[in-house]
């Protein structure tokens, strides 16, 4: 058996090895160095799919989610959620279903009295800081901004024995401020250690979008006091993109399609039409000014000029497929 295995994995020319019964294990030399050529249809580039795959690239997760790309996606996602009822409803439903009325603490110690006391104090604290509302806001931020940041801080205004509070900041504020250069393992407002763990965050004191405000000042927040919520889709990803990014073009088309369907229905509901004649040019039909609008009263019968007919304009739009497209 050793001779058989060494013959297979050896790089020198093979020879047939005869077993005791006089047969042969293999009749032709065999080499594991022989390359097997396989073909993938998805890897073929031709005239039919060249335009479709023109934007595909090999960028890393950090480069693909750069500062400029994330800013553009955030602005467009926020605009669409603010103006598109479908996008707004989906994001609100997602936040409400995930967070609900907020987290509840359940203690399972052997002391029932201590369990109820701790649970009541936790509920009092979460209500005092509005924990459920802040968690829903963070989930909405993940839909439109791609990520949410919350700073754990002490707030003396909290009406509870524990004055721990969660202060939310937008993703725009966690960025590289002016004057911060030369930090190793530093990516857009977050410094990492050699193992990829966040060490500190740079948070601008004012939002970059605030008008008339100098936003050069910043705070340094340790990683232990920062909550960074985002979806990690690729290894090495450190910042998030809006969760509705793949649907942004479809949301825009859905909004435009809906407005077009409504406009077509309104046009069909009104008594609009055109005058036409079957008579030849310079024939027996009375003279009529082309493209001249005619005011019509509702619930009345009207007479047409001699030789002319009226045809109502019908709404020509795919009403049968609109429901399926919206779904």
C-alpha cells in the first residue's frame, strides 16, 4: 500500500504496479498536476452583459464604503424616506416591530422580591431616559443612514436613581475632523487597534449640516462609552450604508409610477377629448381652428361643427400590472 500511495503522489514518471493477483491498478500514467478547465457562465463577459456588469469592482469593504459614497447614499436615502410614503412606512414598520415598547428586564434569582425590585427600577430608568424611543430612532437611522451612534453618558437631569443616559448622534458627526492626521489604523473618525477593535471615536460637537456653525471642534469618545449599530455585510467593514440602498432606484420609480397612474386616472375622470373629421382636406367639413381648446360645461349636450366628431381621451397605462409592481 505504501508503494501504491508513493507512486500516486510522486512527481517522477509512473509505472504500472502489479498486485499479487496479476492485475494492474492503472494502465496509463496519471498525474495530479493535470489542470481541469472549468467554465462559469456568470464569468463570461459579452455584448449582452457588458453594460450590466460595468460597475462591478474589486474594492474592499472599507474602500467601497468610503466617506463620499456613504454621504451620497445617506442624503438620497433620507430624501426618499422623507418624500416616499412607501419607504417611510416600511422603515417605521421595521423599527416598531423590532423595538416595540422597548426592552424589559427579567430577573431569575431565587429571591422573588429582589427580582421585582430590580425589574421595577430598570423600567423606571428606561422610561426616564426614553430608551424605547431612542432605540426606535437608532433603527430608523440604520434604514436611512446605515448606522447609528449612541454615547453612554451621565445625565443629572434623569429622574431616576441611576443617571446613565444614551445620547444619540448622527453618522455625519462621527468623522475625521480637521487637524487629526497621522493616526495608525484610523478610518473615518474611528481608530482601531492591531486586532481591528475600535479604540476611540472622534465626534464633532456640531453637525456638519448646521448652517452658520463652525464644526471643527470635536470630542474624543472611548469605545467603551460608544454604541455603534450597523449591519456588517463583508469582512473588514467598519461603517454602515443605508439598509434601503438596493431599493433606492426602485423607490424612486415606484413614486414616479404612482404619480403617473394617478395623473392618468384624473385625466380619464375629466371630460377631455379631441375633435376629428373623416372628411378630406378642404372638404365639406366646417372650418375649425387646430389645437384650440373648447370649454365644456358638465352634464350638458354640445353640438359639433359640421363634419366633425368628438373622441374622448382614454388613460393608456398598465393598470393591471401596477398592483404587482407595487407589491
